[in-house]
């Protein structure tokens, strides 16, 4: 197993782009520079697709990873998993090792479509975990998969109820409510009007709404008054 993991890590190192690492490092303050190689995302996605099934199995079992790019590759491999039950088994193992927002946000599993009801109990458990990136991932899943026909007003209540001092949790909460205001204005606006969010999330939500190209000008002007 170690030989396979080493082979994959060596391949990542061969794709090193020092200029990209210098650009990316300041954006990821929770990742020490010594743990970054400097591999561009398209390269990682391509590798996730071309690895053999057995190599993927060995690699994702080799936790914890050392390099940031190894974690991203892991995330892209899991995102391609078509079997929902297997995805859940593997994501539960991986979430505790996520240490940055980019790896977390790179998890966009294709197997969720059609399995939204099965995922909900896990989301609720992750939301209450108290682990920064586990909570962030749970909010992201609610934002991506439960904002349209699967929406329930219970979900924004759950996000609003999160009490966290973690910057990356609160930023995702703001992203969630900005998206809610974009897609379901009537549900979202009451959270600002009634001051149901923490001060930080409230202000960041308004900022994101004002930056959005999907929100009409008159609505942007209205939310500015709620600062």
C-alpha cells in the first residue's frame, strides 16, 4: 500500500508549479507552506479520474495525508463515487482530517442526486459536530442540494442556530443565506429583517448579496438598509 501511495505522491510532486504555490499559499492560512506542493486543480481532477480503482482504494485508505494536494485529490476521488453508501462510509472517515476551506469546498459528490433524503440525517449530525470543516461541509450540502425542490424552512433555521467562533463556518453560513436570498427571497429576507443571524453572518450575508449579479438592484438597496 505504501508503494502505491508513494507513487501517487511522487506524481503530484512532478506536477509542482512553484508560482501557483506562491499565489495559493496566502489564500490558505490554515495550511503550512511545507504541506503545499503547488498543483493546479485541473491536474488533480484529471488524476482523480485516471487512477485505477485499486489505486484509489489504497490512496483513500492512507489517512492522514501530509500534503494539501493529497487531501484535494482525496476529495475529488470521493466526489466521483457513484455508490451513496460507500461515499458515506468514506466521507465519514475523511471529514475529521480536512483542515482548510478549499478541500472542504472541493467535495461535490455526484451520488447525492436522488439520495437527498438519505443524506439528511448525516447532515444534521455533521451540523452539530462542532468540527469546523465538518460543519462547513454540512452547510454547503444544504446550500447545494436543498435550495430548490427539496427545500424546507427547517434548513435555514438549522443554519441560523449554529453558534460558532470559526471564521470558515460563519463565512459558509453567510454564503448559505446569500444564496437563500437569491433563490428564495421571501424566506431569506426575514433572517435579516428580524436579526436572526449573528452580527458577523448578518453583515457578511449583506455583503455577499450586494456583490451578487443574481440579485436585482432594488433588493440590494433594501438589504443595505438592514446593515
